[in-house]
C-alpha cells in the first residue's frame, strides 16, 4: 500500500509553522515512514507532479503570487489545512490592513528612514514582482480549507497529533495543553 502524500507551503508569514513541523524532533523520522513528502521546503520539490492527500499551508495572502500558490494547493490537495494564525486570520502581516497600499509603498520606497539617501526615489515596476492585494486575506477567504490548526506557531505536538489523525483516519483528540496560548 502506498503512503499518503503530504505537501507544505508558506505564504505571507514568517515560516515559523514549518519550524514547528521540524520541532516534532525525532518524530519526523516516524512521519517520513507514514507519508511521502511532495512539494515542500522539507524536500525542496518546487512543483506538483501528482495529487496530494494532505496539504499544510502557512501564511496569509498579501499578493497575487500567494493567491496563485494557495489555489494550486487547493487543486492538488484532497485535504487542506490552515496552519497557524497568519493562515487562519492574517496574523502579523494583516497589521497593514488598515493602511492603504499607496501609503505602504510610499513608506517603503519613498519616505522610509532607509531611503532618505536614495536620490532616485523610484517605485518598483516590474512584471516579475507580485501585485499587492488590497489587504492580507486569511486562506479560507480565498479557497475552501478543511481544517485549522491555531497557534503562532502551532505547537509541535498539535501538528504531530493532527497529522497522525489525518493519516490514520483516527479522531483528533485535542487536550487543552496542546492548543492553549501562553
């Protein structure tokens, strides 16, 4: 019998949720026995070549590339899990939601303290740069999300128990200690 296929990706966030995946410590060896990693920073596969059973997505959507990556994950993953506060609610990147795009760009490229000595003061204008969205969106506002694992980042034990439950089809038991916030 083949192993379930697992994919992971990071959008607008800090990559802390992937660090929590690595924080399952030696259980990562058990996870490797249970799943086949595909399209993940864990194995450095950059494109989908097959359908995946489970997708873990961290980060929210702040630009057009994030939306594209998220939609590709939804198309290629039977089960999609929002991992962490940025994916669930926008997290820290969403602090910009009360500021206009124009004001953000002007602060970053024209008026910020690090650009005072820049005599050219130009705004980036290249087709390779993803377009900023009007705000940072949580993943469930862009695609259907099947499960949500809270935390900033989620605790390694929560990720481990959720992965095992999804892989084995067992009920996920979430004792308070695993999901509480300190």
